[in-house]
């Protein structure tokens, strides 16, 4: 049986960082722990790290140092791989055809989503509009 590969969206990290929803924070922390223990195979991207900085500063009013610490901490999570294989043309097609943020369309344009090899871990239901498989952290068998 082929091992499932998961791609972590921005909100997974933010839930664990800002802890504005205790249940979701706990789910995300358990997921991150499972990644560190190599129980699941997981990826994220520099685009996600950028969105963490953008949303952290704009929405959550995090300080520059808090953002630096958060992004550095994420980038160094043991067994979490950084992957950036996006296709701007596919992203633009998704963005034009669906009511989604461009950054979500860009994330979904990764060839591994297109081929069905990745499952995105996200609370953002916008990914459902893009025809890629999405799962929330509490639905992943750890």
C-alpha cells in the first residue's frame, strides 16, 4: 500500500501558534508531533511560510520577532519537508474558474495534487472547490 503524503496548509501552523481555538490547536499540535515522530509523511512550502508571516502580522498582530520565531520553528520541524513545485498557469486557471484566494490556487497547482499523490491538511474548505483531496487534522490516523 502506498504511503499517503500530506501537505500542511497555513492554518494548521497558525492554529498551533495563536491557539485561538483550543480544540483545533490540540489537533494541530498532535499532527505536528506525529510528523516529528515520523508517523506520517508531511510537506509544506515557502508560500505557506510567507502566508504565515502575512497573516500573523496582519490578522493576529504578531510582532516581527514572533513571526521570525514561528517561521524558523516551522522550517526546522524534524521530518517536515519544504516543497515548492507550483504551476502559475494552473493556479491562474483555478483562480479564474473558482471563488478562491490566489494563494490557495497556487498551492493546489502543485503537480502532486494534480496527480492525486498529496492530500492537503487544512481547515480551509476553499480547497474542496479545486477538486483536490482535503482532510482536517482530526481525521488523520496518527
